[in-house]
């Protein structure tokens, strides 16, 4: 009813779509067949407050999400089992999440007033680092995506209506538009 984030998983010649619902406070998945979904089920049914960011690890078959009210990143298998909190604390307004499973990296945005930023850690939740403070060129880093070939992070800033990019370490910043 109120979907905020989605991702997909190509698995065994089928496509699974995952999405968050912030009214029901659940994460769902369904199998895409033609133009419709079948086998829709809630894979995370409890303990969610506002799951805003969502990303699927197609290598490890894990599902990662940001809960912006609980200020944490969680992970579970794509069927919802083995759920655990991966990163918690020192987040104020986390929003979007992106994964590079080939490099084992997780990136996310945080709108914290006075310290908006892009952060990175391993997909195991280790080696957390801020790669880019989003200073005068923005303030609400929102959607995020990765270029796996060039190893670049792209994000949209909702305050400045702009798109930015840096390398995976936060260097070589460019305003795209």
C-alpha cells in the first residue's frame, strides 16, 4: 500500500521482486511472471518501524534494509530467516542503501542535519567509514546506486535537486546534474 523501496533477484530463470511497505511494516517478495506477481508473501513480518532502503545480495542470497526510525541496517536471508542487526548507532536519518556483492561493500545515505553523508562498510557490517560529507553541494542524500565497473557511487540529493558521484572511497567528486 505504501511502498518505499524495491529491488529484484534474478534466480533460476525467474525474477523475484522485493519491496517494503511502511503501512503494514513488512517486507514482501513475489515472483514476476509476465506483467504480474505471483506467490506474494511477507518475508519480514515483524519488528519493522519504517523500512526505507532495500537491497538484494544476489551472491550471498541476503536481503539488506535500512529502518529509518530505528536508525539501523538489518540483514536476513531472502526468505527472511537468520535476521540480525548489522549496523546500529551513529545514524540519524538513514535513507537509501546499495550493495556491491562482488567487492563485499555496503553503502548508505544519512540526512543527518548538519552532517549529511554517504557511508560505507563491509557487507558483514565491519570497517564502517564515512566516504563523503555532503556539504555545501547538498544536504539530503537520498537515492543511491553503484557503478560496479568504474567503482563509483551515485546519489541524488533531494534538497539541491542534483545528482553527484564519487569513487568508492569518496574521492573524485563530480556534480552530474
